């Protein structure tokens, strides 16, 4: 049956259409999805065995919900995806402010229309996309914004007393009747405003100023909150929290695989970047490990958290760093390099909250430390760890590389090297290609060059080589000789390899 062809209340009655509450509507649609084995929360990664089952249970229970978790844990995205559980269209009385149900009108205007027009009352069909309202809680939000207030101009023009419902200017919540209403960052809402939500959640009534207005609002409430806000900016008043039926705790990705999927799904890359920049598993893994190291770092506030947006922004910056080099060299395509990680600093420093020790180091050095720890951790997965070689007294495959640097040789890796120069420079270091061929013989040629570069970074992380920053790149040299050239300030040439280690 084509519902949109129904234009009047009489036709709606004849069709046999039956209305239902929004919570029943969402429950029935979720049951339909579950029976078919489909996921209405497509794009939410890493919550399959934790958050999603709890969310589905809350919806089956017809509960109002609060999503509690640190920043960057997809709370708002989950709330927005809940519109997938709504019917495609619902009927509303034409011209009504409050999405009035033709069978159970709420507003005075809608009731009057039915009295006057009867079965000829015109109806419209409201799409599910228009049944979602979202409000960010800020200290300046008022009761009038959320619930409504008396409009004196309307009262004067209509010559009606303030007690008449027709002079009320309704706020966001009444206008979200038969819809999903989301309040983000609930603790930021002033306590007196939170109190105004009590009756709406429990009795579905609203009160505007001193006038008694009873409206059985039909709303699915979803709240989001960050535990950090409880102490920094506010809290959820206890009676309100008691009226929210289900509290669901969100979390960060529990493994690198899920984190990589999230980054790949959310990263906003241009088509040129996708076609011209070759991003291998090594670089994708390092980006995710930076976030995992950040969440365990002693320099970063654990209560504040490290948003998943860090890895998304960092990956976008990483791709753009390689793209810029590609454009400068007028090349058709290029591969990500380990040295490109120096281009992601802006994505890290703006997304971490430092504790006292971190403030002492500074955000830039903390970012260097995180990148270094990520390199060190992943190096042990791809190549033998120099630390383990020392313990077992095994002959090190890295000895020819180290000896070459001990002879006074230096390796300058400039940030804007062309692909050909990059490869030629790496081949000039004896022994490094042999190590890659031994442990990764099946990799393609471009990946092998990336692994050759990665070995130099890995050896510097294990204090076998010195790594120094230059104005336009990085210099590797012997660790002992570098001690005589180290400066106490942060000028080009300073040895920064120690900053990348624990």
C-alpha cells in the first residue's frame, strides 16, 4: 500500500492504519532487524559484543537511554543511527506544530482542525529523517529553549490570556513529539534545567511558567555524557539520572584491528589521495599504535581520554604529507614513508590533555615520545628485537648497518626526496636491504624500501643509532659520535632519538 497517497483522515481510517508509540515502533523494527540478522547500527565498529547488545536490550525494554563514555567513542553517531529503527513515514495533521497524530491529536490547533473538518482533515507524511532532534547542552540553554514559554506578542494579537495554550511558543522537546530527542553532554546542562526534565521523563507532562499544561508527549530520549564533565563542568542531578532507564558505557577500540577499521571508515580522503598515495599496512598500524600508546602514557590525562578522532586526523595528515611531497616532485604516485609521521604532529598535539609531567615536556615532545614508542613496539613484530638478541647472545643481523655508521657515515633523509632519490639513498646503506630480504622476502619492491627505512628508525629507538632532526628532514648517524654534537636547545641538529624512547 502506498501510504503517501493517503491525504485525509478518512482515507487513513479506511486503510486500517494503526499508530503506535515511538518506543513500540522502535522495538518492533529492531525485532524485525534481529530476526533477519541485519545490523541497524552499520558503521559502529568494535561494539558488537559490548555496547550494541546492551543498546538493543534497552530498546526492547522501551527505555530512555544515556550513553556514558569519554570523548571520541561514537556516542553521538550511535544516537543518530537510531533513526534506522523508525518507520519510513508516519502520518501527521497538516499544519500542526507538534507532529500531531491524526488519531490522537495533542495540540489545540490540531484538535480544532479535526472538529471542524472531520474525516476531511488533511494529513501529511513525516519521513524518519525529520523525526530526530539533537541539542548540545551548554550553560546558556534555558527552559524556554527546551520546553517553551509564553509569547506575549501572540497573546496580544490573538487577545488571549497567558493561561491559554494557544499563546505558548513550544520549545524543542514538545516539537519532538513522536521523535527521537538527543541531549549531548548532559552534565553541562544547568541543574535547574535538568530538574525541568523530571516530569517529562516520568509523567510525560510539561509545565510552562505557572500554567498547568498536560501533554502526554511521546518521545524517545537519548542522552550522552562524558565522565570527565562530572568534575570539570557539572554533573547529572541524581533524581534525573534515576529517571533514565538504561545507562550504557561506551569504550575505545580494544584492539588495533578495530581501530584500523574505524579510521578507514571515517577518514575523509580525496579521490586523488586514494589513487596517488600508497598506504601500506605498516604505516596504518603505526598510526593506530600512537593512539594506544597515548591512552597508556604517563604524560596524558587518563580521565580525559584520547579520542578516536586522533587517529582519523593523523591518518589524513599522513596522507596529505605524502601528497605534498608528490606534488612538489611532480610525480604520479608515491608511498607513505616512516618519516612522514613527522607530519602528523598537529593531529596529536591538539587532541591530548597533558598532566603535569606532560606539561613539563610540552605537547610537541610528548607527540615525539608517542610516535617513538609506537615504532619500537611494532619493530619487534617485524624484525628481531635488538634487546632479545643481546639476551640470547645471538649474532645481530644489524651489525653491518651499525658498523657502517661507526665509520663516520651519516644518512640524511630529506622530507621532500623524490621516489628515485629515496630509493637510491636507502640502497646506499650496506646491510639494510639484506635484513629486509631475509625476514620479508615476499614483499613487493616498494614495501621493501619502506621496511629498509623502518629498520633505521627501529635501530634508533633501541639506541643503536642516533636520529637528529634537521630543518628539512632527519639525519641518522653513530650514537657515540652524536653525543659530542648534542645541543641543549631545540635547534635543528638536536638528537631527538631519546625523546622517542621510554
